[in-house]
C-alpha cells in the first residue's frame, strides 16, 4: 500500500475514534441538567467586566437588570479603563430600566502579572464579597440573558450539587464569515473538551465558557479565583481547571437562551478572536503546534484530498477511505449546524473552515514569536499563559 493509502486509512481510523471514543462531543443535546427550585433562594452577585462595551450594553445589560430571581441579587459592572463611556452608559441604562441594583466601579490599570479582564473580575469579586453572596455569576458584557437565566442556573447548581455551572452562549451567526467560522469554533471546542467528560468528578477534563459562569463563592475562595489564574489569557478554561483541581464539581453545556450580541462581520474580526489565544491554548509549545498542524491536516484536510485523488487516479480504496472519513466528518458537524440553525450543506465545508483555523493557529504562534503576544481591546499580553501551573 502507498503512503497516501495508509494516511487515508489513518484519517478514517481517527474519525471512527472521534465518532465513538471522544465523549460523543458532536452531540448538542447537553443542556442544563435536571433541576428543581430550592425552598430558599441563595443570594447572588453578578460580576460583569467591561472594557469599551458601549455598543453591546444596550442589548446585554437590560437583560441582567430584568432577571426574574426570587432571592437577593445585585450586579457589579467593572468598567475596565473604557474610553467609550461604558460606565456612564451602564448607569444611564440602570436609571431607565430599573430592576436589579447596579454598582459601577473601576479598578484602575492592572498591575504586572495580571490580564486586564481578570484584574477587573478580581475587583468585582472583592466588591461582591462585602455582600456575602453564596454564588457569583461571572458574565461578559456582550451576553444577553433570558429573564429566567439566573433562576435556572441557581436551581441547576443547587439540585446537582455543582460548584460551577457554565453555559456556552449561542454566538451570533449572521454574516457569511460568522456562518462559516462560528459553529466550527464551538464544534472544535467541544472536541477538545467533551462536555460529558467535564461533569465527571474523576475526569481530568475541565472547561467553562467565560460568558456565563455561575460559581459558588466558597469554591472560588478554595480555588483562589481569580488570583490563581491571574496570567491566563484563556481564563475560562483556567478557571474551570482551578475549581475542579481544588475538588469542585463542575458542569458545562450549550445554552438555550443565553446569547452573545457581539458581531464578527468580517473574517479579520474572527481571525483576531481565534489567533489571540490559539497558541496560548498550546501552552506556547512548538511541538504541540507542529502536532496540531499535522493533526488538522490529516484529520480534516486529507479526506477530501484522498477522495478526489483516488477518483482521478483510479485507486478506489483511497477514494473510499477518504470519502468515508469526509462523510463521518460531515455527519458529526450536522448537529452543531442544526443548533445554530444553519443549512446542512455547510457541513461539507468543514475542511475549508479547518484550514482557516490551521492558518489562524500558525499566525498566533508567529505573533507570539514576534513579541506581539495576545492582543485584545488595546492591550497586549506578551507573557505566556502559565496559570495552570500556579495553583
């Protein structure tokens, strides 16, 4: 057998493993676990780090102010050095809409060794602790919540005995590039961190979605959140690992009515979102980068190449292996496209999207070695993400 044939069979074997042996990552039916409303509703403080979010706040903040929560709840929005009037707008929205009490404060510039978002989160948690809450809801300024979002999160955490309950907000898919890239982003994330494994206490798999994280206050203290992860660029995964590593029980699933309102209309916007943290995900390790590039090529790019090469050259075995691998790839992507209400034919384009992600990952490494670091909202974080080693 030729090298091409062996490689095509390897790709097919990889897809058979991904289909059956990777925690059924491709299934999208994992929603909030069974829950019942508690007799006594615990107090909750909502912490919202916000930097230059004036465009998103009119959609997101009113949804938090309007939460239908039977217990005591309060919102702390931390204006992280915004230059667009984020803090003033937040106060104006609270005056207009009413609802839950809102405090707007600013922490000043982060000291050395802290990412800006986590410094803002630390300040918000510090303000919240003065109220003695049982739970903290950490949510981003671009996330819009259904009126019962907080209520259902708390009920799920109480019923299941979870220290952390996180929902991956449904991202926006309106532009052509969003339709091509965004569902794949969530698909790849679930492949790296199968949601069903995350909820298993003895499993090493841990992840959260930073836009919506309900966290027990005592679990945060036990895991030293956020100080233990102060360097983290990928802060949500680092947070979940710290909580689970300190003995916490965590859960992550897809959201039904928690939505991101942040637009990514151009490829450049999505490219920046992925490339700013892709190499940090690989722990700035060149060998992991090489393995990732080869893995993406073999698993995602080779199947269509093998199919068409086999058909053109008359090697039916190569064509069959490539075609079957591509079919399995397409089938596992369909549930995510249905979740995002996208046409089924987009599933066949996953190799193209995977190639874009390969380029984004390489670009992330290039930016790192050129000294640019991970850039976001006017800040550059050149220091490697070492949070997972500092518990």
